[in-house]
């Protein structure tokens, strides 16, 4: 068993059979997890209309590089809206890809998204638009 495989097994609780199934991209990700931990993915509300979560312009959702919500760094430390957070998954994957391929993660081409709520005009509650950025972890 390689050192990387052993570390993955210890960190994630993989069985020997699961370790044998790891693919090259999974091993690259495991190799770069510490590098990923040096980044934060920040989604800042830039537009908000009738938001049921009560998001205001300037509010932020902050994720660690590996993709965990960091409540202590979010502006609303008690609640996070699923309709907003679900839209961050592709950006988290882009961050993984950019960091693991030694590209500047702040140089993402697409940086604005809407939450999943379609807005009051389309039988929803409201809607927000977020701008995505990356920053170095403190």
C-alpha cells in the first residue's frame, strides 16, 4: 500500500478494498488536500429580492477549500440557505480542479450565480445573485 493510500485510509476510513479502487484523480485530490485547505470559496450576495432567507447585499457564505461550510466565517452564523449553498457545488469542484492542476483559483471565468429559488414571479419566495471569489485561508 502506498503512503498516499495509507493516509487516505486513515483520514477517510477506507477499507483495503476501497483503497484498491481509488482512481488517479482521487489520489491527486488526496495529494492536494492540504493545498486546498489554504483556500476559501466566498459567495457574496450582490443582489437580493424578497429572499426567504433574508439575505442582504454584502452577506457571505464561506466554504473551506475542501468544501465545508464555515459558519464562523459566514455573515449569518446560525443558518445557511440550501437554495443558495447548492449552487456553490460546481464552484467547489472548479476550485478543486484549479488547485490540483496548479492554476490560479481566483481566475475562474464564471463568477456570478443565482440561487435555486425562482423568485416570487415564478411561484418561489425570492431570489439572490452571488458573486464567487477565492481567497487565501488565514
